[in-house]
């Protein structure tokens, strides 16, 4: 009788306690049935109807509202979104072969049915509706997420995301600030934690080299590494050296000053070791058989690619578990150029041969990719709320971001890097500040910075961007 009474009381309460991600969430047992007016089935969005340059971008008020197709999905009302270089490259058709295969594995659809395609990967907003299996969120929750590239993007009023890809927004950030972080943060987290195996428990005292440290991924990686008490050496241009130092980098090297390999060989890092620690370090180097005086690293994160692979691995500590992780991979390009089967085969041969080659030399060689993950965003949100990761974005209204000139797109400055407030003063006094970044097949020029009292806008030349393999330069 007591058991039946409890059941009746719970049914009358119409709620149940659900446990997920170590939190208790009240969830209605009975879902209310609602109807939608035909006038409320469309929304504003930025879309493309074919691949090409900025001329293919189209702002529409009649994009169909997204629907929940699976019980683990949620509908998010977008309060803020941002743009990454991967969006610009997708607009030009980069990775279309692999992404279409992910969208339609059985090849049931005809070519071009992915259009109209909405770009944008980052989102911060409010949950509007949850699938039947979603236990961690409820309507009204403030969340943030990074949408995988094969799904419809976030430059719209609403977006559908898997519940496993969503996390509660950091309480210390506004929606505009939160929207500038997820994609680059998850890309860096994938490289550092998932692939590189570093975390807050084993990172203390490790020497880390970050190539391309002034980009979105690089600036986030610096802050995470310093939060985990690692020694960080950052490679960037002289213009960005002040920024990366303020983010916490212990040593900064200007790649424009000369040959990078020679600079690293002659580089004298700032060491704060006690005498005993210094003697232990020298003993380790002798045991490893290292005669050179150049610094050795436990982990290298490469956001540049290209020729850096030919010399960067020589600066890893041999036979000590040291790892080189690159975010610049030929995976999507191989599939675009060779097709699905041949492209995957070529990619497998490439990564397999390089991994074995460097394994026999005593170091680990790895590729890393963006991974959409709600639990990872939970960990990142803890770092943000603890004040260990800083952001400083500005914003534009969705309808006020058309191409201002052929080949140009007006973007917010939230993607100039996860930076400190000192960057505002640095750029405010520079009428023609030029932030450029040399990558394997791309070059991003910041032509003009315009600032107001509360938010700024950046007019960025996007025609010179040709390729991005992990969002290593983040503008948006």
C-alpha cells in the first residue's frame, strides 16, 4: 500500500529525478502537446545555395525551422554565434566529399541536396525544446555548443544539436562572449587532452612548444597549459608576442626573425629551476644521449603544418613518451581530390607511415581533429568560471553582416583570439593594425580595426584564406 501511495504521489507531481553527468535534473513525466502556427515555421538565416566566394552568401527570412529527428536532440534559440575559418573554407567547398558522406552514408540523396546550407559552428543560447531521451537539459537552460561541420550551422535563429554536444554556458560569460569559444576550445582540447594525453594531473612541469600560438587554438592552448602548470614556449610573430606573454607564455619566439629550427637550437629558455632540479635535468639529457644545447620538449602542438614536421620532432625528448600533435592534416583534401575510397586509403598510408617512422625514433606522432563534446565543454566551462581562460568578443546583428565589398565579410572581433583586456588598448591605438598568420595554404590579413566604447568590428579580407584543418586562426 505504501509503495502504491508513493507511485500515485509521484505521478501527481508529474516530475522525476534523472541522474546524468553527476547532476540531478527534474524532468516532467508527462510532456505537454503544443501546436505551431504556420506563420512560425520559418526563421532568418545566412545560407549558401552553392559553393563559391562570398557572392554565394544569402540572407533569408524564410529558412525552415529545424526539427528534432532523434530523441537525444535539443532545439536551441541562438543568442550569439561566431565564424571560424572552417566556415569560410566550407563556403568554398572544402571537405564537401567527406561531409556529404557523413550526411548521407547510403548515398540516397542526389548531389546538391545539402543546400541551402547554413554556416557557423559556435552557438550560445537557450534551450527551447528537448527530445524524449534528453535528461541533462530542460527548456530555458542557457547553453553553449559547437556544431559538427556536417550539420546545419548556427548563423540562424534556431539550431538543432545532439544533447551530447551541448553544455551549460559558463556563468561568468555573456552569450556573446560564450559564442566565441567552443569550436577553438574543443579543437585545442582534442589535441591536448584526447590525443596528447595531457591533463591537470600529469602536466605539471612539462615543457610544451606551441607553433602558431597567436591563433584561436593557440591562445586557448596557452591558457590551459598554464592552468595545468606547464612551461610553455610560444612561437608567433613579433606583433602578437605581447598578447601571448600576457596569456601566460613563459618564452616567446618570433618566427619572422629567421629560420625557426636555428632559432630553437640557439634559444636559451628562461629556467626557474633550483640547483638540484637543474642537475637532474642535465642527467636526463645525458642518459638520453643528447649532446645539443637546444631545449627539449615533452609536447609539441602544431597549428601551422607544412615544413614544420621535418624539424619540429627533433626537439622532442626521445624515449620518454613525448608527443607531437598536428592539427593540419590532408584528410579532407585527400577525399576531395581522390574521392572517398582512394582518399581514405591515401590518408591511412600517410598517417600510418609517419607514425611508425617516428615511433622507431622514440617519439609519438599524432593527428588531431575537432571533436564536438558536451562533457569536454563542461570541463572547459569550469576553467572559464575559475578565471583561467579569458575572452573578449564584440558583436554584430545577424542581419547586419552582409559582404561589404566583393571578397570581404564584416566579422566580430571575438575570434581574434581568446585574449585579455589589454588587447583592446593595443588595437585601439593602431589605426592600421595588421594581424597576419602564415599557414601552409592560407594567409589571413586583418585590414582594419574599428573600435567603439563597448564593442568593435573588424573588416577582414577572407579571399586569401584557402585552407583550414582545425580552426587554428579564429576570427568571428
